[in-house]
C-alpha cells in the first residue's frame, strides 16, 4: 500500500496511533454499495501516520491452507522430486501446504529431498511421523525432526503422529498411550512444530473423543481422512456423499466441545473420491465428473471452515493433480480455479454455523495486489476484512486492540480478530452491537498464547437479521497499547 503522509480521504484523516499494547479503529458505515474504507497498520513504537483510504470488499474467513496436497513418495523416483516442471506447476496451482510421508522403505536422503522440494515450492510442510506401530518410534521420529529443524529452521512445521493407525488395528487407547509417551519428547525437540492427531482413516467420534480426553499434551490440531465412495460405486453416489463431510465436521466440533470444552482446528489431511481408485476407472478419466466432484469437495470444506486440507495426491497415483507429462489434470485445473475464485477473487461460500467464538479459526484473506474485487451485499451471516496487504505491518502480539466504527441505522454487529504466526485466528467472544450514526469502539485483549509478530488484523461483521444489507464502512484511529 502506498503511504502518503497527511493525505485526506473522502471521510477525513485515516490515522493509526500505536503505543505499546491496544489497537483502536474507527469504522463508519452509511452509504449503500458495499465498499469498505480500510488502511494499513503502523509499526509499534508510538508513531502516528496518515494513510489514504483504500476500498476493499469483505472476505469470508476461508483458510488458504485448504489448498494443500500430498506427495505420494513411494520411492525416490517421485515426480515431485525428479521434475522441476512439476514443482513449478504446484506453485502455479497455489499449493499452500504439502503433506509428506516418512516410510520405513525410504532413505533419509529421499526424505530430505522431499522436504527441500516443499520448501522450494514455498508451501508449509506437514510431515507424517512414524507412530505407535513403529517399535523404534522415538529414534526414528527424532531423526526426522532434527532433519526438518535443519531444513526449515524457525519456520512452522506440522507433524502428524502416525497415519491411519486405526486401520492397522491400533485402538484409541493404544494410540493415545503412544502419543503421551513420545510426543512430549518430540515437542521439546521441534524448533517450531505443531503436533496433530489422531489421523484416522475416516471420521470416528468415539476414537477422537477418547484421544482428546486422555492426550497429554493436547494436539494443536485434529485430523482425519475423507473419501466418499468405493471405486466401484456409481459417480452419482461419489458426488452425493460429499454432503456427509459436513455432518462429520459438525459432529467433530460438538464432540471436541463435549470432551475438552473447546473445538480445535481441523485438518483433513487426505481427501478424494475413492481411496482405492485405479487408472481409467470411468471417473478419473472423466473430466466432467472430476471437475464437478473436486469443485463440490472444496466448496464443502470451505463452507465448513476447515483449517487445512490436502488432496491425495499430487502425482504418482490414480487421481493426480499433475500427469506424468506435466500437464494439469481436471482435478488440478479445478483446484487452481477454486483457489483463484475463493482466495484471490474473494468469492467464498457462506460459512456453516459451527465455529466456536474465542478459539483459533481459519485464516481470513483478501485478494492480493491491492485491487478490489466487486462483491454483492452482505448476507445474513458473518463477513470480515483485513488490511489491504493481508498483514499487520509489523504489529506484534500481547495487549489489547480497539477499533471504532460508526454505522447507519441498521442491526449490525462487529468484533476484532487477529491471526498469529501459526495461522490461528483469535477473536473476541461476542459481537458488539454497533450504534447507528456514531463512532463505535471495539476492544479485544489478546490471549496470552498469542506472541510474536501477527500475520493479520481485522474486523468481523455479523448481520443477524433476515434482510440483506450493504454499506460503506470507514475505519479511523487504530491504536495499540
């Protein structure tokens, strides 16, 4: 964003006052036409800057980490490792997180090559560690984490403990006992690691509940896999069963609240239509089916505000995103198109009403490049915005934030949210009802768990009524003390 000190916008001086801990923003809404005057932040230290207004649309909080994939990594000849063109295509598809397995058949050199490929693509790594079925799990996983520390340094790495161990006969208590014995030691070793479980082959409420009730430490995120049909089933069944995912996600959040009093972020670390697909099965060689199925799958995951998800798999399987000739498949084309629509274009599905206030939520984003994308009126649901560049201009965690917002005569609520360095969204528990025609002040005290430089800062709005509305919102006087 261009900074021109002292330049006035159509609503006057947009200023940012930063002291050591509270953010304060003034918002005004009152002109029909859904445009929002927002501005970039300032760096902490008590300085004041003046920034011209910028028009931005509201954006629903869909996480960019929804757009992930797996590396098959069955051997050292994996296409992602051997082809620079494949890695370039994964970048062009906007692959934000990549999951890599650690197999007993792989050499350490192959694992390191896979991690370096993920780093060069610019994706966040999710590493599948050995779990309860490995008799030398601590030594094996310690070696892997030491390698990841060397490659990724202080950057975030997600670690899943095991993979589909329920399918291998490990029950919830056995898995949890192994987690409790091994993960505390791995957490001390990992420089910037988050640990994820129980990695079930399908959603299992009982397994998840038992794990969460007894896991020590508690996982940073929970995960399982989602497929919709057997390869032999009709295409219509594979498509219709996508709707089951919404039931699983809603049920999982309810189970987490019942078990531990809060809903943790959810990762669907494998998804596709069938786990046993074979080449040319009448589905993966049917472009219309693959495009429809993939679009519906991603729309469903987005509507349910999944924190992260990974298609299975990028190459070397029956349902790849990239062919052996380095051409995008129908699934790869749909994947890229949905990212451009949702993340770059801001055309995101309304959220399912299953998120839990006050807990980490998926990342809200805006189109990059500073060019507004036209949107429609605010529906009767939640919407949010962040600053133009999606960031916080150097603001760091700790303290309180306050925004001020003037509104016209309408029933509108608002609250502050922040994104920490680990892509978790924290917000105030309750919406503040905005008084019409006056500046409204919103305040949020950061939880003690939030530290370091923030990734994003913004305001979420809620229209609880039945009437669709649109308006201009103006922001002023942001402070941090």
